C-alpha cells in the first residue's frame, strides 16, 4: 500500500468511526460519505457553484452529492447579465427560476451572482454611447433582476471585481460611463429592490494588502453614503503550496472590523503551473511543454499538499467562524472546475474536494476532520 492509500484509509476509518458512516454503494455517489454541511452546520454555510447541467438535474450522481454535501449554492453563469438580460427589453428568467426551485426542493439557499460585472455583459450594453441610456440600463437591470428574486435569494454579489491589483478602480465600462460612484449606487438600488437580501461586494486577491486597502475604502465609501452593505466576498482562487494564510487572516479581521460579514465565495486550489496570480478571466497562457503535467493522475505528493492546504484553511475558518457567513467551493467535482479551461484550455486540474468520479479526495477528509474536532 503506497503512502497516499494508507493515508486515505486511515483518515476515512477515523472519520467514519466518529460520524457513523454506512458502507458506500456504487448506485449513489453520496452514500456513506460524511457531510460537509452537517459537519459545519453550527459554523457557516457550505456552498458550491452550480452549472447549467446540474441546475437542470441531468446528472443523478452530482445531484445526490450536492444535496448531501451543500446547503448553499451560487450559479456559475446563468444570473450574469449576458445570459439573464440578453437584449435591452428582454430578460431570460427560466433557468434562474429553475435554480430557485432546485434550492427550495433541496434545502439549499441561493446566492445571486452577479448584478454588476464588467465581464460577460450583453453585447447591446457595450454598444450604448449615451451616458443617460447606459445609466438606464444599469438601473433597470438591478431593479428588475434583484426585484424578481426578492425573498428568493439569501444574498447577492452586487458588484463583482471593480478593483485593480493596486486597489485602484478598474477602468471598466461602468467606471467610464458612470464614474466611481457606480458601486455605491448599485448597492443603493439593490437594497431598495430587495430589502431583505444580504448584499456583498465580491473580488479576487482582495486578501492581498494593496487590493484589500482599496476594497476597505470602497466599503467605507458605501457606508459613509448611508447605503447598506452586509459583507465582502473573498473569492479564494489560490495555488496549492502558496496559499496566503497570513493575508487571509488579516483580511478577515480587517473586514470584520467594518461591521460586515466575510464570505469565501469561489474557493478552489490550483495545482497546475501558472505564471500569474489572480482570476482575471481575460488573462490567458500559451500552451507548451509542461503546462499540463497531470493528465493521468495527481501525484501523491501534490495530493497530500492539497489536503494539507485545505486543512490549514479550514482551521483558519473555524478560528474565525463568528466572522464568516459562508464558504463556497467553485464547483462540485474536479471535472466541473473552470480551471480545466482557464487560463489554458483543455488541461486536467484537481482543485476541489471531489474527484472526477464523484469520490472524496484526501483533502475532503481533512476538512471533515477539522470540523469534527472543534
């Protein structure tokens, strides 16, 4: 038995003994597996991102796993403006409505994602020349979408990725057309349209000191204007062996000091080579030798490092559980991960807790261990 097999068997036996697991069967991907949502039910929500196929319930194995493991969900794409508002006078609510129904049937709360983002905008919005017309699009979009799901979603990522890495405002179409006050205005409109919904600002790398400082200033601007903001989302797209634990902890403390909750909204740990940090969907890498090193399987050493990083992350989350509202993984299994296609298409990535066969990885059991020991 190799090191990884021994490790998995040892951890599985210990966890199952503590949690009363039953034997796993091939007919149900979730059977016999400890539950993340149950393990952390007194601490924070455990979420996942759902793709269109999962929302349409085309995959029975994924469906059973989602219902057993998660009590929160974020749609990957279907609520982004490009899809939910494809034309000036037309909205596409069928799939978002189906997502709400899916959540209701499975006891899963929904985080709306996202009202305002410079990427994945409908083509017509980018063609608007008049500032007044663009402002009308901006206002109508927020009021219509947030208003439709009032009382149906628990939270909204109101504005997504409005900052550069140095903490300055990104020169997006929203900044150019509406000025820096668009962020505060978006929160004001969302609060009016959906008064009972938690409102978040969401970004990547906003645990890094410079970007964090810009994010804190953005939040203070909203609060100073007398507009409600309930939380900040730290996406959590990090790299195995390079997770910035110190910066993450400092960020939890500094954001919480503003009187808001912290959520980890898009968690995954990259294991493949990348020559930049962050999650800007417009950045790409060239294909080349060594760019996809684990096509057949993940080496034991990397699998164990992944497990250790997830263990240490959740120890940190538990330490500050009074400040954290939700931890959401960006995908259900490795096969669902967006990192298989970004920043290089067609790679084989392993960033999540469940493998391509819907089976829990060593990292899953370390996360369960952390939650079981508290």
